[in-house]
């Protein structure tokens, strides 16, 4: 639970913050590589560039580098005011860069330029995410509304995921691969523009300037955070959680080449996963948020293992595969969202004052790096070890997740301090 606010929150300010955080995460869901361009991009890389499952994972891992170096953006925002502000002006600048990247992407076809544009859009989206999260941690500590802010962010993130999954599937099913990708990039450009505009009007902060005393205080906060056993154990838990071999690209190839699902139906399945995420966020906020860490963690780990093993129902072609796919994806989305929110709430409460951007970004960078590494390993296992058999990959992923149970007792004791 977040600590109570030392003074009542201004209702008008609170409403602006809820709107800002909701809009920012809605836009982030649109603009990330798994957003509106996600399925058209996979479709283009598979059909036009001829990449394999492992090739797509490794290609996109390059463009995801800006998500791995998120602590750098946190350091810059924590230390260096831009035109007198630590958050507002940086938020506007990075979203301007992201919008420019999508505009450029909307006219590209060759693999070399495409990866540069994707990296540019990833930088704008990742840096915006860091600054919004820093604002969320700061304002959450001031108002005692951290849990509600997190709930708002992920509610709208998942709502956008429903929209982008349906729209991405529609584009992939009804246009040529390059055309679908270009339309998706053009529409996605509007997301960072919306955050840029909202940041100008809604972010309120005191003017800052570079001062030696303030920089020293920020450095001390970061050093205390790095040395914190709670943060170290939380980081270890995040890495172990994400290291379970990923099967996003193998699942896409399995559904396309083995199950013979059409592109629009695959997009609809992504939307069902997002609907499950909305349900999972509600369940976490209303049933698990007030429980002890041990209860949250054990439920989340068990749920994640069940989510992975549930895909065994689609491991082989069958007459019922398409019928069970939709409810299966809802269940998986719900179970995975419970686990993610548990990790985020622990990480947010462990952030010290004046180093919010850096500390939370470190946790999320570990999350993103482990997830990308996991995706590459999963694709390699799928192609080179299991020879495109999907079921063995699921068992390996579930066994890896089960190792997280080993850290729960140690991390639970730290959460009590």
C-alpha cells in the first residue's frame, strides 16, 4: 500500500494527473513495437523480408535497445533541468522525437533504414515512459495515490491494446504488408503528439536549476537505492520472472503456419489478451493489492505458470483450436497482468525521493532486457532445439517461472521492513 499523503490532495490537480497518466499509457500502448505497428511489422518482416522466428526476435531486439538503457533517461531527467524543468520539457522533447520517427517510418521499406526508424520511435516511447513513471512515483508519494495511479495507467494501456490489436489485425488482413505497416506508422504518430500536447498543458512542477547541493542529494538517494537489499532482491526477482523463455514470435509462427489462423483472427486474439489484462488489473486492485507480498507473489507466480501451460491446448492442430483460442487468450492476459502489477507495485514503493526516474527506470530496464533476451532464447530453442515443436518450449518456460518461488521468502521479509 502507498503511504498516506501528508496533506489532502487538490481534487483538480488529482484529476489532471489521472488524465495525464491514463493518456500517456494509452499512447505508449499505441506507440510501442507491440502496439498498432506490432502485427503489421511482424507480417512485413515475415512475408516481405523473409525473416524466420529467430530472425524477427533478433532484429527487433536491436530496436528495443532504447528500452534497456532507460536508466540513462532517468539520470538525465533527475539531474539536468531542461529550460528550468526536470520533467515537463523533457517529456515534450522526447515525444517530438518519437513522432518524427513514426513519420519517417511511414515511408520506409528497406531493412537498414527501418531498424533505425524503429529504434528512434523506441527511444521516444521509452524516454517518455521513464518521465511519466517518475512523475507517477513523485505524485504518488505526495498524494498517497500510487496504487490508483498504477491502476489507471494499466487500465488505459490495456484498453489501447484491445484497439491496436484489432486495428493491427485488420490492417495485416486487408492490405499488402508494406502498406499495412505504413498506415500503422502514420496513425501511431498521433500518440506521441497527444502526450506532447498534454505535457505542455497538464504537467505542473516548480522550476529547477542545476545546483551542486541538489545533485549531491540526488546522488545520495541513488546510492542508497542501489545498496538497498529490498531493491536488489526485487531486481533479482524481476530478472528471474522475465527470463522464462519467451514465445511471442514462435507463437505467431505457430498460429500462422501450423494452426493456419488468418491475420485478422490473430489480431483479435491479441485483443482478447488485452481484455484479460483489463480484468487482471481490476482483480489485482480489488483483491490482491491489500494482501501481503508473499500472497501476491505466490498467486502471481502460480497464475503465470498456468498461463504458460494453458497454451498446450493450442500445441497441435485440432478441430477445437480456434474455438478455445479466444477464452484461452483472455485467461492468459488476466493471469499475466496480475504478475506484472505485483512487480510494478513493489518496484514503485522501493524508489527513494529525488531519484525516482533513475530507480524505477533501472527496474523496468531489467524487465525489458530480460524479456528481450528471453525472447531470443525462446525463438532459438523453438527453431534449433525443438525443431518448431511448440509444446516443449512451454514446459521449459513454466519450469523457469517456478524458480521464482525460491525468492519469495527472502523478498517477503524485506517488504516488511
